[in-house]
C-alpha cells in the first residue's frame, strides 16, 4: 500500500491549501462577526458564492468528478488529502464552498443524467451557478431507509409526488432537490425506489426551515402535495434510485471520516498552543501530566483515524469494494473527532465553552459527524453484517 501523492497531485493539494490561506480564511476573518456565528445567513451565502466562483475558475470545485464528466479526475487518495487540508484549516463555514461535495454540489450520481438533465442541472452545478440537496430522510425513515413513504405515481408524462422529507442539508436554499420516492412500494428499495430532480419552484413543493443545535439554518423539511414532476426528471432507471444512492452514500461516509480527522487535527493544534501559554499554579499547563496525556491520546487517535481513512481511499482506487472498511473509518473517525473535541474543550477549561474561541462550535460540529452520513449504530450494523452476524 502506498498513500503517497504523485507530484501533480501534491501540487493540487498544496494549491487548495494556499487558496484556503489566501482567500477563504482572510474572508472569514474580515467578516468574523457574521461568519463566526456559523449560520447560513444571506450575507454568509453571498460570501460563499464568492468563494465558489473563484474555486470554479481555478478548477477546484469539480476536482472530485471524473475527467470524463469534466471534473479534475483526482484519485480518491488525493481527494482525501485535499479534503483534509480544507477541514484542518480551521475554516468556520466558507470552506464548504471550495469543493462541490455534497450536499450543495454535483455528485457522481448525476453523471448518469440524460443530455437534457445534464444541460439543465449538472452543468449549472459544475459551474457553481446552482446548488442542490439530497432528500432521502423522512420523519419515519431515518436509519430505516426502507420505510420511505413519499410516493410518486406516473400520470401521463408526469409523476405526482406526495410525502414529506426532513433534516435536508442545504434544503432551504437549493435550486433543485434530488428526491428519493417509492414508485413501486411492493418492490422496496431494490426495484421500487426512484430518484427525481425537483425544481425548488415546482407547484406543490414547499419547504420549511428546521432549527438545529448549531442554529445554522442549514436544514429544511420538504412537503410534496400533488407535486407534478416531468417524467424527464427521472434520473436513471425507474426503481433503481436507491441502488445508485448507495454508491454515493459510501463516498459521503468517507468524506465525513476525513472531515473528522481534519477537525480533530485543528482542535489538537489549538489545544497544544493553548497549553503552552495558559498558566496555572505558576507554570504553563503543558507541564501537567493530565494535560499531556489528553493531548497525547488525541494525537494517537488522529493518527489511527487518518490511516484508516486513507486506506479506504486507496482500496477504492484499486477498484475494490470497501463498504465495510469505509463504515469502520466513518465510525472510528467520527467518534474520535467528538472525543477529541471534548478533550480539547477540557484543556481550554471555561474558555473552551465560550463563543470567543472556535472550540465550542467545533464541539457541536463534531457531534453531528456521528449522525450525518449514517449513524454510528448503522456503521456498526454494516460491519456486523460483513462478519456474517
């Protein structure tokens, strides 16, 4: 196994890191009062659009897509390195606009679009002119995806959608949604679940903002009431939407894993720096074994999570099925990130709990990693099934 990047891949990774340092982080600092709230306000979204526009111009936004689709064609190992560079930079919110990763940007799922769909949806996404979202979760179908109730019934050259989705990231602001519905409930997920592209202004489609623990205004609830969607907006083959989604979900889990690694690394850097300057009992707290051991444990767990994640990326590059390993990496890295956030907050003491420092925000963000992209319990279930249990 060799996780080293080629010279060209290293140049791309370094260029993205410099872009973060030169463009993104200074922009966040300039608009600190707004950005540090961590909310997707109109001003923050406008700043994000600026970042996205520059990223598109520099060719970073579609690095994750294959060259055949007009993307950068990076290997998964190189993409993992790029994503770690972004996540470990300390970006508050604008780093989300650098790569066209889910939920806002184009995913590999949309490569299967028809020429009509590519022109109307995929190409504007790749140019950063539109954003999307992934509408799968429902009030009664979270981890139990097979319980999806939203229906689509074909009527002439249209499908009539009825149902509800919730916890949809970028849902309040997307230009169109990727909506999973049951077209043949009797067949279940393997033959009865389809994917449609639904424009935000489609009659019968309404959305409501959902407030999260982070108060970021990034999630929405969707309602479909006799919502007529053109049959031309069906992605791929009717009934096979979820089959395609599983390929994307594995990729999302790997993204969550490396984000956990990057966030934990940034937190560790904060903790080490703080321990060197914070004094108690007449000396820096770095001299106390209790502090040293907390930081040493975090560093060790980051090391393990990092190589688990890169190994998964390498397996994908070798054409291997890495579903079990990806679940392991997602489980370990997300749990590790939260543990790291908790320890680094403890190192900072009362200041770690204050909004003056980024630690409390990253603590909340790290908690989300254990839910998004499949809960820790679902990852354990996937792993157990791979063991024949």
